């Protein structure tokens, strides 16, 4: 079996060595490995094709919205599988899903028969293999696995490995990343641009004051898919700058480390479970999301940098006290600029400060604490009752449309259908119905009070 030929394309104009290729996996067998071949000069004939030393594992459309697993016994992961999973399928968590090369052989040659209980990676970097359990909710089918992860180090960035047939012969990387927490939660899901921005977080296991480090990046440095170069790559995700992905397409990305846009590393201070890091976020962009990356044993420790699965939005919005004599939001003094109270009624005015990024097209809306701002599209936000920002203060009429140079803004929210006593997240989309930005968390909490 083989795929059709495809042309390679540059993945990043700033790096002449970065390329990607999109291939159709429709005719390949799920749960098997395939060699990636290349015709570097585009010459004719089969002899022009050579092996790259990279193999691709066809994962069968495994996905999960869950990235973090607790560092404990009974850690449960729920996944979706397009059609190839069964109760015979076995899964495990490891920093590598593949055995190493045979001694004395070329890098492209790998052991093909390895029992699942064979420790080809360190025991502290691999869980036990467990069977999947089917979970039915009406007509919806998902799959569940449970492990005791206490033998894995907290803060480990790993992969979900899968053996579809349970034969202990054909297995590989499912394409699902796993973070063994480690850092498990944040006090606020947004930061401001500042030289000294404090991020408060929760870490029950693995964090050490003055040793553990965190930083924000567009992408965390990736855990290599294999401990042994050139490594193996899972083919479950489609990456394409041009949108030609489908369920039968996969792309091989160039190996990537964190992009140039990231904050400096910050060491944690505190004690379990409450910690904080003081970060320099001046080089991050307002309106963008960044991954929280962790290195819990510091730069000198063996634990690699890992993606915690937590996403932080950079925002310039803060709650402002209402001008004297006006109605609107009430800011509890103890909470500062990140908390407000609104009455459960229509047309509730919320006064805000926004030093950069806000325009007359910016929109804000409220979601429950259990919901995410990131999941809402601009149109969905409008349907949910999002409200446009209106310039406030002495420069409200500046510019052709008003608001030029404004840092004071206000908005009117319908809080009549919200629950008294509940607290909601304030979400913002800086360009409203535009496509440059997506909705994200402002870090502002809004409590609803009775009339």
C-alpha cells in the first residue's frame, strides 16, 4: 500500500529548511507504519525515490478534548475514535510510543515485534497498557481508559500510545498529547502586557519553589515523538496553511520548537497547591492566546518542557469604576480591576479601561465559569447577546467614528436571564465580526446580584 505522490511546500518563509507535505491516507491501513519516501530532485522513475528514515503511523482519527490527567490512581481519559477502536484496543501513556532501532542497524530500521510490557523507555516515563472501555450516551459512542499514573513524574509531557488490535505487534502514537499535572489550573485566564505580571496557578504535585519554571509561548517546545532520531510521526492531525485538509489527509510538519514570540522563563514561588510566577509579558501581542509551558524540575533537570494544556489570553481590558453620578458596574475594592457586579436586569452598563487594542467594533459577552470563551465564534457571540464597546470619557467623540485615542469604554449588557449569585467570565473579541481575532478570556469575573 502507498499514497499518491504530493509536492512539498515551504512551511515558513523565514526558515528555508522548513517544509511540509499533505498526503491522503485513505488507502492505508489503520494501526500500521509506513515509510516516508522522497524524490528530492523530482526525477523520473522509481529509482529517484529514497527513504527518508521517517515512518508514519496511521492513527485512525483518535481525538480527545482532554489534555491533562491527574497525577494519581484512577486517572481517566475519554477519547473519540472514528471507527477502528474496540474493547481489544489497548492504550498507554509514554514519552515515546515506539521501540528503538536495532543495534548495529540503520536509523530507519526498527523492531516490529515488541511486547507491550517491554520497557523500551524508562519505567518512570511509561504507564501500564490498559484496554479501552466503550461508553454509550444515546447514539453517541466514545471510549474510556483508566490508569494509575503515580509512577510517572508530575509535569511530564507525553503521548497517548495505541494498539488498535491489541495484538502487541502493531502500535504507535495516536496523535493525542497528554500532560500529567503538574500545573492544573489558573486563577485568571488572561494577563496584561507588563514587565511584572503575576500569574497565580494551582500545582498539587511536582512544583518546587525557586526551581520549577513556566513561560508563555505560541507553541511549547514539542516532546519528540520518539527518543530515537529520526523518530516516528503520528498521522492523525492535518496541518495546512491553505485549508485543503480532510478526514483522510495528514501532513508531516517540520520539527518545531517554541516560536520567537514567548515570555521569559519565570520561577515559581509558593507552596502546594498555590503558586505564582512573575512574568515579563511586554513582547506578547494583545488579543492572542499563548500556551502555558512548564519545566517543573528546571533547566538542569531531566524533565522536558511540556505543554500544560492551559491557554492564556493577552488582554488590555480592565474594569473601571463608574464616573460620579452615573449608573453601572460596581467594583469590589478587594478584587481590584478584575471583578465587577451587575444587577440581574437588562441594559446593565459596565465601565472598562482598555489601553490598547479596543475599537468601536470590539464586542464583549458573558459565559458561565464552566464554559470557555475560546469556543465561541463571533456570530455565536452575537447570538448569545454580545455587546459592542462604546467610547467613554472626554475623548469619546474623537476620530471619524468616535473612540480614537480612547482608553475609557463602556458597554451595555443584558443580565436579565443570568442566575443571581453566579459569577460569569467576561469574554472579548477585539475586532468583533472581523476575522483577525477570536473571542478570548479577559480575566474579568462578573457577579450577578439581585435587583
